[in-house]
C-alpha cells in the first residue's frame, strides 16, 4: 500500500497522541456550537452537512491502524444529523467500530459540531462549521445563496486542505534554545462522574474586555491567561505553593507558517507564574506572561518545537517499532507531561461570517474534553465567550476568574450545565 494512495493517509504528528490517550473522562473531543436566531430544521441541516463534506473531504474518514501506525481511510459513510442526545464532548472514537470522527447534532436553535482531535484542530473544525452554517442558510433561504457561499469560499485546493503541514515544514536541522520544563501545582478535589464535564460559560462585551487589556498595555489573550493563573493560585494548597502554576496554551501554527490545511496544525506552549516568588498582582503576572509569550511565540522557536516532536517519526528505527509499543510510549509520555501543567486556556479568536449570515446567527461557543480544567475563548459580534470545562465538582477557579472581570467593571452573564448530582 503506497502512502500516496488516494484512499488513506497517515495521521499527522499532532494527531498521533490522541488514540492511545483517549478515555471516557477525556475523550479528546471538542465541540463548536452555533446558536441561530431561529430553531434548526434538522432535514435542512442534514443536507448542509453532506454538502460541506464536498469542501472538506478529509472529514469523510475513519481511523484505522496497522502494525506500525494509525491512518485515516476514506469512507462512503454518510453522517446522520441527530437531535442532541448526550452531554457535550462524548466519546466518538471507538477502536472496535468503523465510524466517522465527527458528529453534527442540533437542539432547538443550536447547531453542534463535535470532532475527535485526531481528525483536525480548532481552526479546521471552525472552518467546517462556518461552511456548514452558510450551507444551511443557503438551502433555507435560496435568494441569499450567492452572498453566503461566495464569501465563505475556502480559498484552498483539496490537496492543500488535506495537507500534512507538519511534514511539509519539518526541518531536522532546526533548533532553538529550549526552555527548561517545570512541574506545576495541581488542582485536587472531588471529580464529576466519568463521561461528564462541568461547564460554566461567561458571556461579556468584547469591546470592554479589549479596553481593559489595553489599560494593562497587553493583549486579550495575555490578560485572560494571567487572570486564569491567579484564579488557580487561589485554590492551590499552601503546601504546593513552592511550585509555579503553569498553563498550556495551544498555538495555531498557520499564523507562523503558510498553510491552509484542514487537518491538525497547532503547537502548545507552557506559561506560568510562581506565586511564592512574586507579589502575584495582576500587573506582575501579566508582565511575566507577556515575556513568556514574546519568547515562545516566534517562528524560530515554534519551528524548533515542531522539529523536536516530529523527529521520531522521521527516524527509520523508530518507525519500525510496532504500534502497540508506540502507544505505550506515547501514553507514558502523556501521563508524565500531565505533571507539568495545571490546566489549559485556548483562544480561538474572532469568528466572522458573511454579512448575509449575521442576522441569523446569535453566538458561537466552544468546549473541550479534559481530565483537568480548560478554558476556551472566542468572540462573535460584540460578545466574548469564555467557556470552562472541568473534571472537578468545585467551581471555585471559575468563580475567581470571572470575579476579577466583574471587579474590573466588566458585566458577565454566567451560564452553566446541570449534572445529575447538582439536582439532588
């Protein structure tokens, strides 16, 4: 079987970690949701989903494995749009089943897109969802079709969308000064039932949050990351305070390397603050985080990280190792890496749509499965949404985070899901 076969393709470098580390608590699934101004017609959503697959053929794949590697295989399976039937970020990948790696569902006025991370990252999923929403509106409102679809046109060929950008930009000679890894403080406490997530969202005016960040002479991402570090520090036991609080921050590599891929193309950096060695004020935490962002977010540094992570898969000896052993190695490495971060924050950024679509779309949000605590940030229109998913029953970190914003004069609307135990 040739790797250039039109029917299959190996997983990209970032995708390989997910199959051996997925479980019921952390399914490696993320959900993008779009709220419309009217209830969703499921039949039309089904048509829109099938049309969107013509633009993103990589989504019509199943995950399989051989003796030495996992791979995506093209399939004729047709996704079936269902009413929302389970909690967010439920398990999609099942090694014993041959199923698609994404699902589309709806509930009242909300369209949900859930994706297994081996298929794509947040940028690829968002492009798919935007195309799906515009196809939906174009089918429902034919006079708007030209305006909707001409603006949403994904300016890339099929081969560019299916490209493995990690392989394209792999440079074995690329190196940069590596930052010494530090172990992080860790949250402890009672956990929610397996397969469930505690979800808390804060919705606020994006303009006011941007102005607040500007008053600290920094970006929105740096400010929110700093606030999250402080929120964690409020809950860290005193005996752990000698360790820093460290968060992982996913980075869209398309912003640093030319790529239109609809597959994974992201990196991760770690940023932190040691509250036992500094005053812990927002100003001081921002200064430290800002410096770490400046140091880590360069094409040179990100390219070096990419090269280091990709090196093994380009080594002929390592490639000959059976998959069962590779899985064990990756699982062990992932377990060890868990001690180096307390949680994660991801800024998807500003979501935009064609003008013809905007009257019909109220809000976007995004959730990610986790066995710790993660925040996802996105904005649409005049609203900024910060969505926390957590494996813990306690919501104190989220409370400390949003309190910093309200105390700074930012109005925050809080929404939350209800777990069964919450109702007892």
